[in-house]
């Protein structure tokens, strides 16, 4: 059967996308919000046209790979998290536990770098001192789980003194994960009887390309492990699926939310074994880093996240003025943990009330659980949404595609060094997203009632 070629308009959209990504990768500093918005808007419009015009999936997958390769030698321009990745990686590469010390403590007391060779210690300290001024979190303990730390360590061993080389090393891992994701997405869609073109919702989405391959965030690895879990479950290999979920949790903690959805799908006995195996993999990966103060340091970092950090939130930003009105100061220390708890309880309620808990419904339900969690979160960085975009490829919901496009408005906060958010733009983002979500939920309810 001959391979269908793209139309002229589709080929033009692909070329426009490539040009936009080159501009975003090599000519768009984070403070240039107007340029960022323009180029991202071009890529987003081209993406929407490619989906609407039904670009053949083989060409879509090839284009998705080509777009990612365009970023290969680029330094992340929209995020400075890569410098903390490099810092942790240098520690791991030299056998130093990254969870034990804050960067400011290591810089203040270089003797904490416990290496038997004094010359080697001086080299490591010199490399750390060069990185220190670039860190956005020098006063916080690391929060990156062991799979991330392993990748950081390998990339830092390859390129200990080069920021550009380190970024290329990380990008190699991200690209490998994205290749595996493409294969798993296509395999799952085939097994679910869905058209392979649905995979392009994720593979070609501009936010996915910019935030994962471009800015080197590790939600791409998380999604790959979640897909591996779903694929193994679809083949009846629940033990392997448990291991895949454990790897996902050991990359970012968010996949833990999937566990309640598996109780009714596996039955209590098998679920207990599944959960034990997943958490066993997670604990084993943390094994090399376990110290007496590990839990204390991680809990401090997580407490700071839930009690201090705020960015691109929705419901929390509506509640924040109420706290000021009642007490004259920001109540995030109380609101953050409470909203996180409410988000978890909403997820449990969804798992309990799910009407048809089969494998085909799992991605959609997990998508709605994560949506509720992020709707209540105090911090919603754009790259968090890539997992929702991926799950939408396996469900009927498309609002994450809109959310991923609108989230670029949050980068208006970086126009100045004060990092002040434009709440009008945040309000516009969520007004559009929640309107689309409400419309899709209404349509899904109507379809269920008429089925």
C-alpha cells in the first residue's frame, strides 16, 4: 500500500513549525515574551491545522522526531532548572548524596564534599562554584527522585564542566524516552482500536516539544513509564506494569495518583501485590541515597513546595484574596496543603465512582484526576501539563491540548527579573480552559445518557 503524502498546506504547516522551533530554540530569551508568544502561536496554529487536516500519522511521527532533533545543540532558554540538574549530577557522578546538602551549605563548607583525593575534591568544588551563581534554588534540598538523579549523574560524568554538553547529554535521554513513547502510543491505540493519528495530539504539540526536548523537563520520562504500565496491563503482565509504575514514581511522584484507579481493575488481592511491587521498586531505587536525614530533607523541600511556591494557579488564586482579607497576609501555608489534600480526595472519589473501570477508560479517568489535582494546585508550571496532553491521546478529551496552548501565557511573568505574574493573562488562560472542559464534560454526559 503506497504511503500517503502530505498535502501542500500540510507541508507548508510543517515548514512553518520547523521555522518557529528554530526561532524558539536559538533566538528567544525568556524575557522576550512577545517573541515567545508570536513564535509559539505560529507553531500552535500549524499544529491545529495539521490535526484538523488529518496529517498521515507516519509523516506526523517523522515530523515530530525532526522537530525534536532541531533542538539538539540548543541550551534551554525558557528554564534555568538545567543548572540544578547539573549540580545534582556532579554530586551523583562523584558518589556524593545530592539529598544530604543544600547548595549554599556546600559552598559555605567545602569540606562537606567528602572525596578521598584532595585534588579531585578541588576540581569538583570549582565546578560547583561555577554553577552556584546560576541556581534558582540554592537554599533548598534537592527534590528530584532517583531516576532523575541517575540521568543527571550519567550526563554529568559525560560532560562535567560543560553546560552545553550536559544539556545535550540530558536531551539524548529525553529523545530516547520520546521515541519509546511514540512506539507505545501507537501500540496502545492499535490495541484500543483507535486511529493512530491520535498519537499526533501529543507528539506534535508545541508545548510538549518546547518543554520536554527544549527545556529538558522529565515529564517525558514519566509519561513513557505510564504508557509502559498501560501497555503491559493490556497484555495481562501486571507484575511488569507494577515495575513500570514504580519507575514512573521514582522519576516524579505524580503517577502515584494512578494507584487508586487500579483497585477495581485488578481486585484487592492482585492490587495489594501490584502496589507492594511498585513501592518496592521505588524504595530500591532510593536505596543508594538513604541516610538518616533523607526523609527530613525531602519533607522540608516538599513542605516548601506546598506552603511557599505559587505560579500559574487557578482556584488557589481565587482563594488567596480571601486569605488576605481575613488575616491581612498570604495564607498559602494553610491553603496549599489543604488544597493538595482535597485534590487527593477528589481523585479517590473519582476512582470509587467510576462507572466502567476497564483498561480503555483508565487514561481518561487518570486525566480527569490529574486535572482536578492541578486545578487545586498552587503551582502549575507549563511542563506539568504535558502528561495531560499525552493522556488525551488515549481518551476522548481534548481540553488538555487547549490548556497546553494557553499555558504559554504564564511566561509573561519572566519579562522582568521581578517575576511578577499578569493575573489578567492567567485569568484568560483558565477561562478558556475551563469553558472547553465544561463543554466536553457536558458532551460526555449527554453521550452516556443517550447510549
